[in-house]
C-alpha cells in the first residue's frame, strides 16, 4: 500500500481509488511517521473502509494512525444518513467514547512541586485503576439507567459535578439518542461498579504543567497560562462499553449478510442506517457513550477531593475548572457539506472551527478545544479546531501520539523498574501504577512523537496549536 500513496498537499497523501473502493483514501502524515512498523496494514484498513456503502468523500486517516479492529485507529469516515449509508461498530471500537477531559487549576508549578508525590499518591488512592478495577460507587439499576440516559448530567444532578462543568463537555456530556433498554443485563452488570474508574492500558490520570503557549487568544479563552498546573484524564466506558460492542457485533454481522453487503474484512460488519439493527446499535452505543461521560465526571469529582485533601482548600477556591471533554471513539450524526452524515471517529477527535454552534459559547470565537495526550515521558497538547477540519475531515483531528510498537513488544523491550526510576530522576515525572507490565507497555518509546503528530494537523489546517503540557505525575492501571 505504501508505494501507492501520492502527495496531495502539505502533510497529506492520497491512496487512489481502486478495486472495490468507492472513494479514495486520504492520509494526513509525513514520510517519517509513515515509516513506523505496521503502517502498511493500517493503510490496507483505510482502503477497506473505503469499500463500505454510502461512504462520503474519502476514507480518512489522522497522523496517529495505526492498525485497529476493522477500522484503523486514527480513522475517520462519514456515511450518508439518507442515501445508503451504514454504521459499523468497527468504526467506533470496543471502548465506546474513550475520551479525554482537561481540568485547569489556579495553582502554579511552584505550589505543587513540594507536594508532587503526595498529590499523585492521593489521586492514586482515590481513583480506582487497573484491569477490572471497581469504583467506590455501586449503582442501583435505577441509577444505572439514569447514567446510561443522562451521562454527565446525572453526575451534576447528584452533586458530583458542577453545573458549569456540563456546559463545556462535548454534547454537554450526553447523547439524547441513547436507549438504555438496548444495553444487555451483562453489560449493565459489568458497568454497575465501574463508574469513576480508570481501567488499564493507555488510560491515565495525569498531573501536568502548561509549558508553552502558542496561541495567546485561544489559551486565554481556555483559561490556560504558562506555569499553570492542570489535570488530564483519559478513559472510556469500561466493561459496559466493551460488552455493548460485543453484544451488538453478531446482530450487525447478520444484518450485513441480510443486506447483501460484501465486506473486505469481516471486522467491518455494518448495518444500513435505516435498519432496526442500526438503530439498536446506535441506541446502545450512545448509552455507553453517556456512561463514559459519567465515568470521567466521577473521576473529576475524586480529583477535586484529592486536591482538597492535600492542599486543605476547597476545589472551587483552587480553581479546578473543566476546560473541555472530547470523545475519540464514537459515531454521531452531524451536518457537513449540506448533508446529514454519520461520522465515525475511531481514535480521532472532533475539531470544530470557530463559529460552530456546537462549541460552548465562551470558545466559539477561537474554535473547539482539541485535547491530544502524548506519553508519560514527553508532552500532551491542547489545540483549537480550525476551518480546514470542517472542509476536509468532517471536523476531525488526531487523538494522541499513536502507538509505534505493540504492547507485547514494548513489554519485552522496556524494564518497568528502570523506566520508573529514569522518569523520576531525569524528568521529575512521578508514576504510580498498579501493574509493572502496564508501565512497560506504556513506555514513552512505545509511542510516536506526539509533537510530530500535532504538527501535521497544525500545518494541514485541521487544528491550531494552543498549548503544550508537560507531565508531572501519572496514575496508571
């Protein structure tokens, strides 16, 4: 596949339409990023997605692209909502509404450094993390129904979240097309005790400092300044979302066959948007997405408690405010190019430009915040959505650094004890993890250079650089 790519602009390559492809592929990248191992397989997935019915414009890949289930991670595809389009669970993934939330504080780096370890230890104590981890909450069936239906708004109603937090969450933290009744009993069982937990793998809770500002106007709108301490969290719908995807896959596969859809890869199983199967999947997927917004809201609550405990000051006085929350594994109905489409973003972040009605009012002049975590040894970024995304990528940009090495390979290559020691002694990054293996799997060397990934989006006009954040402390599963 690599040899078929053609330059199509600054940081853009085209994979020409061929065979059963209904549209071309368009990849935002650089020769250096494309040279990472496994890229040919990911590009084949871009081509495979282009064969799906009703796909509009192109099968897209962000610069953090790597191989995934069916769709590549870093993949974006939009399907016509009224003329033959489909929805595919492979275009969302198993961790439905895996996403990122950023909290800012009034604290400076000098305020936090003397208590850096104490604060990370307190976060580690209060926020359950790790495979199968459970929250301190155990929801009743009625409460779980409300979580699945109302998402972050449930957390606000129960006093766990401030009302003003809800105003700065994507979709205000809830999709109104959610159908909790489509979520199976087993998915409910898996989710009942996990609201407010991180999970494992690449999920994290990270203490950061704003290291450099690149766009003063946007940074001011987002409430960010150099030297300021912030908190970034990355997690999704936990076992509930995974089970929702698992439950729906067989039905969608059956519907693919019934509709006579030829699949380039069975992992691209899809259902026509007008079908009952598609409506059921979207209803269940949206309920799981709401669960994820509630999950990040509870972690926000626990984070505020940790800061209050360590500093002896209420969270409101510490200025622990939500900057934004973005989903990066989701399918949503949106208007683009004068038509309604179902946009699949799998490992891709919505990046709406200035003036979009969907952006919170206080950000509308500068564009939607785009949150891009890196790895625990380098940096994370805050970007602002730009016009190029609206014109070329259905309002989408990258979601992170993207893996450069598989988990098994990373576990073999990196020694967790040495890594933890080096991070602290050389970079003053304090890491608390429940599993040594996760530390090895998530080593900085297992990821692409997030700053290179961000630069591609910036140069292509998909999102503007606003601020670079450096890690201070990390909680991992």
